[in-house]
C-alpha cells in the first residue's frame, strides 16, 4: 500500500488550506476548539455549514448531483485532516452523514427531493429516534408502535437519549409495525416532523452538566404512511445500514492526531519535578503507543473511504473502527488529565449539582480537559455499546 499522498493531492491540500485560511475565522476556530460535548454547538455548526454549502464542500461523500464532490478518497481524507488541523467546527452528522446515506439507498425520489436539499440548507435539523427505555443494545426489542389508520400511522411510544432533540424539527424513528412478527421483521423506518401534535421533548442533563440528550414522547402522533422510508416491516435493514455510517463512516484519526499534538504540547509545558513531563520516558512511550495505534486507524479509515467512494458502505468493520477510535481518544483524554494534574480539579465540579466554576485556574488549555475527559466516556456507549461492537466483530468480521 502506497502511504504517500500524490503531488496532485498535495496541490489539493494547498487549495483546502487557502480556503480555510480565508473562511474559517479565528473566532470560529477558537469556539470549535473549546467544544467539550459530542457535537459542536448547533449555531456554530450551522454557520460553518452555510459557508461550506456556498463553496460546495459541505458533503464531500454525497453524490455530485445532490451537492457532493467528485473528490478521490485521499482528497476526502485530506479535507478531514486539514479541517481537524485548522480546528474547524464539526458538522452535525445526524442528517448529513447518517440519514442521508439511508435516503440515497432506500428513499423514494420524492423523499430525496423533499429532504436532502433542506438538510443541506439547514432548514431541517434531524435527530435519531432509535433507543428506548429498555431497548438500547437489544434494539430490535423496541416497542414504539405505529398502527395503520387510513393513509396514516398512529404512533405511540417513547425514545430516549435522543441527542439534540431540543433543537431538531425532524426525527427519524424506528417503529414497530408488526407486533406479531419476529422482532427484526416487524420494524419500519419513519420520518416524523416534530411539530406534529403529540410530540414532546424532555431534557436529560448528563453527569458532565451538559444538555445534549433528551427523552422524546410520541402520543397518538398521526404520521402519513408516505413518510416511511423503504417497505413496511423492512426498516431493520435500513436501520443497520445507518449504524454503519454512524459508527465508522467518518474520519476520526485526523481529529485524534490533532488531540495528540495538543497532548504533546501540554506535556511540554507541564513539569514532572523540574523537567517537562514529555521528557519522562514512561509518559512519552504512552504517547508513542497511541500515535502508532492512530496511524493504523488512519489506514483503516482510508480503506473505508475508498469502499464508500465506490458506492459501498463502511460494513461491519465500522464496529472495529468505532471501538479503536473511542479507545484511543479516551486514552489521550486520560493522559491530558494526568498531565494537567490538579488543574483538572476546578473544572471537575462541573459534575457537581452546584453548577460549575467559571473562575480561570491554571493554563487556558487546562479548562476543557476535565469536561472532555468526562464527556468522552459516553462514546463507549452511544452508537452502540463497546461490548456489542465486539460481539459484531467476533461474529461478522472474524466469523467466530
Ligand atoms: C451521549 C449519548 C448519546 C446518545 N444519543 C442517542 C441518539 O441520538 N439516538 C438514539 O437512538 N440513541 C442514543 N443513545 C443511546 C445509545 O445508543 C444506547 O445508550 C446504547 O445503544 C446502549 O443501550 P442502553 O443504554 O440501553 O444500555 P444497555 O443495552 O442496557 O447496556 C448496558 C450494558 O450492558 C452491556 N451489554 C448489553 N448487551 C450486551 C451483550 N449482548 N453482550 C455483552 N454486553 C452487553 C452493554 O455493553 C452495556 O455496557 C445515546 C447514548 C449516549 C450515552
């Protein structure tokens, strides 16, 4: 495998760098680098999305006729690398990177025409209604019921851990349309506008003090059957397809690479006795180990990008990529917390009920370390828990 980028790729890199230098303001970049939650702040992400849409670079992975680019896999990767290096805000993936591939594969022409342009323009903001109380890892046991009534379904049930539901105007939901069939066979994939009567959203405040997730209640919500994606009772296939993109469709390695660079910078400034921490062989070895693992992840992601660019999907190996990226990211956050030592404490009381301390204590880089450390723990759970990904890898990838 040739691991060098070609001269043409490097020329493209220059074009990307020039664009970022012109359009990504220092304020946006600073705001993005201070993000401690899973997704960037919605307003920031939407501002950046509008700039990218104008340039035609918001959704490189989409088909060109829908607003995507004709970039090669390595160009797409370079785009990710340069955005991470410049600290560009991440776009919210729920619509653009998760629902969109499902609509391309399973949506009707009318659904594509209705939803894709509005997703791109930001007119529609989506959230994901998969999990329910009691149905997370065992997702196919979900109980939210959609019962036919004329041309509509009447939907009753509840969805939980719904990220950004407080901002969303649409939710893509898995609903049970055949309670008698075996669990996976009775599920349909439904698009639900959240302004329909009977939809309510209740906040859930996490241990990190953030409001990212919610519980969504669906009480006698009347949804036209034309809002169903794919055939009735065949939603499980679309649901699994979406999860491949959620788990391993993006490029995590460039972002982790930048986080490792930040760790090295912190360890160069923090002291271990009288010497910079980075000179401690044990600490430096841990960083090197993570760099090697992240390089391996980068190659895996390039292979996935190549597959997706040829019309495929990330496949079950996305479960492996998800676990690997989460493990490395969490380990980097742990080392950062070790490096800043007691300067992590003032920000640790973000997890107490008394609110958090806005007083500036220690170096500026220390402020986001603790909240990020805490928030990154959730990554072993969302998108499918770590143990469940291991089961998938054992069964589907290794054939055990
Ligand atoms: C921050 C965050 C954001 C989220 N956002 C969304 C969202 O937007 N939309 C959405 O639909 N969901 C969302 N989720 C929910 C997420 O998908 C579920 O939490 C996840 O699938 C796990 O389900 P559960 O919480 O019910 O845990 P459980 O399924 O009850 O699992 C509990 C523990 O048991 C283990 N376990 C379960 N089954 C097995 C098994 N077969 N073998 C081995 N171990 C097992 C799990 O690994 C886990 O450690 C989010 C979760 C978090 C934390």
